[in-house]
C-alpha cells in the first residue's frame, strides 16, 4: 500500500467513525446479516437469500403490485419478478388478482409467509434481548427513543419533499 492510499484509508475510516448515519447503516447491515443467518438456521424450507429478505418489508399486507415492488427496491420489474417467483416456489408469496384493477395482480404473503414474518420478528426479539442483557435496558430504551425521533424526522422531511 502506498503512503497516499494509506492516508486515504485513515481519512476514510476517521470520516466513517465520525458519521452517525454511516454507523447506523453499518449496524443495520450487520444486524440484518445476523438475523438472516439465524432465520436460515431455523428454517425447514429452502434458504432465503438476503435479496429475498430485503423484499419482505416492501410488501404491504393487503398486497403490492410488482411494479411498485420494483420501484421500492430500486430494481427492474424483471429482477423483482424473479425474487417473487423464488418466494412463490418456497410457498412464502403468491400472486392474486388486484381487486382495484382486474388486469393487474398483487403479490401477497401466503399463510406460510405470514408465519415466517412472525418467526422472523421472534428472532429479532431474541437479538434485542441479547442486546439488553449485554448493554442494559436503560441504554436500549434511550436508543429506541432516539430512533423514534430520527424516524419521525425522516417521515416529516420525506413528506415535505413529496408535496
């Protein structure tokens, strides 16, 4: 490594350490990886990939059109369709007619998929309990309140940009 690239690496690491949102993203990625691993360890069905897990929060319980899923994920309709097809084969999702437009279909969770959501949340609850044991209730509760404040700020500012 050259001296210049070593300096850049030091500057980059210092900037990352000083940036709250970068650290929050990193925590989210690492927690997502750990949660995905734990769900896979429990699964009796084929293993869900991270791309499958990333799709789940974008599906409304009443169902979501494929074009909307693709937009929410920032991928092509074909890429979203492939992920949905994978999850259909696993019995997690299904496509059904959209009651608002008979020509369109919505992607919805199957009963197995809904159960999987609850199991995934149980894994997250267990991870939170481990954090509470290691870090303490007071710290986790304070962090939860701070996250709520950040989430409210994001939602308020996002809504302002949409108008």
